[in-house]
């Protein structure tokens, strides 16, 4: 069994900016919807999942905001032309037989992490579709990551994580805690970049061991910077680590690929003006009648 998990908002943003100027017959923007549909179809053909789900952000985690006031505060608001297309994407998913999950106050990253570990424990292979490096911490022999920005079409495994970051997946939380994460507005240790952080973790193994043996850091300036930033690094560990104990987790059986409602899809494609998708759908229905 194989579970495909889509980072919903990340895919929607990518689709929105990849295609511009597409509108329905009534003038409503449809560029993100069209790109989203095509991206999902391509990914599904590559992964061939038995179960699939799109996970959407339900807002910022209150605990993280309490720990860091500026957590993700630098992000621009969602463009209006994209926001008005999100409900239509969910309509498409329902008609296509995809599960869709969104819970108030639960970040998509955390729900994806929870579902990944649950599925892995029940014997699934898991494919996470996202470009978010926070998911590197989940990768192992049964969990791979498909980056839509990677034109090679190859999923990231543990070796790819090491090649990209210099550390193993189980060290990613500590690595990001030292480096920081500009995407989430999490400050790292001043003067510690990706290579220095990787070198420290390769030498000491973990942040805990690094601080237990801080006197062994040979460079005075680096040792002083690490000592001064210890409280921030410890805070970062809890900010970066995905929260896996969340309420309202869907059952995996609910994520099994459902039946396509072709009549509903036909109406949606007509409404959105997707002529090629409508033609392909009708041809597929006609072909099914003669099988």
C-alpha cells in the first residue's frame, strides 16, 4: 500500500504562479485550479498510490506563536485571485475521489507528519509531495519526498537529504535549529550557515552533545556565538520539530482513493471552461461504455 500526501497550499501557490491569465467564461480566475489539477494528475501517475490526501493549512499553531511572536509573520497575505480558487480546488478533489483535510489551528506540516508516521507504522510506503525542507526529518526507507520543483522526477530519499544538507534526516531538526529557517522566520545562530551546522553535527552528533561539549569547539568566535544563542537554539528545536500528537486524525481507510464522480466533474469543467479536460473526460466515459 502506498499513501500520497499533498501539501495543499504549497501546490496551490505553485500552480497559481505557473499559469497566469486563465479565466472561466464568466471571467473568474481559474489558473490555479487548472495548474493544480494537472500537477495532481502528473504526480499520481508517477507515484501510483492506493491512498491519497491533500492536506491544507488550518492556521498557525498557537504554541509556536507563543514561543516566537514573529513566527511566519513575514509572509505576504495570499493573493485575492488565488484565495477565491481554493474552494473550487476542494470541489474538484471531492469529485475526483480524493480525500481533503483541513483543521482549524493545525498546520499542514504537523498533520502531514502525523499521517506519515501513522501510515508508516501500519506498513505503508509514503510519498510526501512538497518542497518544504521541514519534511526532510520524516524521510527514511519507507518515506520519500517528491519535490514538484525538481524536474528530474526522482523522489528524495535519505541519501539525497545528506547530499543536500550534509546531515541525516534524524539530524534535520537540530540542523535547522542552528541554521534557522527564513521561510518560517526562525532566526538561527549568527554566523552559523548550512555547512558550519552540518560540520558541527557530524562532529558532535546532536545539539545536546554539542552543548555538553561546547568547550571542544575550537574556534573562539563560533563557540561564543553558540553559547550566546543556546536559548534560541533550544526554542528552535521545538519550533521545527513536527507535532505528531494532534486531535482529529483521519483514519487511513478514509484516505483510500475513492470513485470519480464524472457527472460532477463534467459540470465543473464546463463552469471553469476547461475544454481539453472536458473532452478527455467525455472520451473516457464513452470508452468505458464500450468496454
